[in-house]
């Protein structure tokens, strides 16, 4: 049995452990931010920045990046297995893999923030606070376009996996775009240096990471269902299971 198949069979345990890491990161961030605002000490031996979910090149960003990369790799493996079986949706699995690999790079390099300054200049100072982080506009259009493209693929998924995909999308998009709109209002009105903003960013990142974990769980369930190995489809096990 391959490592991938072991992970697929133990997907619930994998998801629980990943959620535990997320909980530790979020609790550490909230506690450190609370101490920071109560005491006025911004550095605290580097711990504040190390666990700040609104910063880059630290533990939360690293973990989130690895989650997205893991999802992208799983999607690539599924795509290859589906192609070997002449599956109808092998190309869509491949495109999803590319989407998540892009999200991995975006998370690590904060590419989406490059849209903020030019977006604010185009919208002007009187633009609504929900568009203060202007990157949400092009990314929302991209989400809608991808949603329209994948609707048929989504409806062809096994029911249990389809539900998990739906939950994962709601968590990830709700956090990354939905809460970002609220954060834009908060930032434009009161700035970033307040506990309300810190709690909003913590909730946002928590929803994003939770969404990816639910998605990984669904992908591992699909791997288990289709008996996919890292090297392709385990035809022997599929025949045995169907006998």
C-alpha cells in the first residue's frame, strides 16, 4: 500500500491533526496580539511577527502555503490517474491543480496585494470601504468565471465529495474575499492597529485554512474511492473491490 493510499484511508485523522495545527497558530496569534495591545510591546522577542497571520514569511504563511501546495499536488495526481483511465474530467482536475499552484505562489509572495495601490488610484478616495483592498475585484471576477466553468464537473462528483467541495469553497472564498471586504471597511475607517482588525484577520485566515483542509480531506476521499496511487490507478485493488 502506497503512502498516498495510507493517507487516503486515514484522511479523518490527517484532517484532525491539520485542524489542531491551525488552532494552535490562531490561538498563539490572538494571545500575542492581545498582550501586544495591552502592554504596548510590539516585538516580544520576535514572537508577534512569527505568529502574525497578517504578515508574510512566518509560521502561519508557511503552513497555509504548504496546505495549498498539498492540495495542488493531490489534484495533479488525480488528474494523471483520470487521464490514464481516459476520464472525462482529467483536464478539469489538471486546471484545478494549476489554480491551487497559483494560489500557493500567491500566498507565499502576496501577489494579490499588487492590485491594491493601482486599484485604489482607479477607484478614487471616495470608493466604498469594501473595495479598499482593491484586489478583491479582479479575484471575485476570476472566482465567478471558474465557478461557471466547473459547474458541470462539480455536479458529476460523487455526492459526499461534492458536499465537501461546497463546504471547502464556502469557507475559503468566504474568508479570503468575504471577510476581506469587511477588513477593508475596518482598515479604511480605523486602521490596522486595533484588536478588532486583528480578530478579523485571524478569522479570515482560519476560514481559509479550514477550507483547504476540508478540500484536502475530500481529495483524499476521492483518492480512496478511485484507488489512486502516486504512480497511477491501482487496478488490482479496484478489481478486487468490485468483485
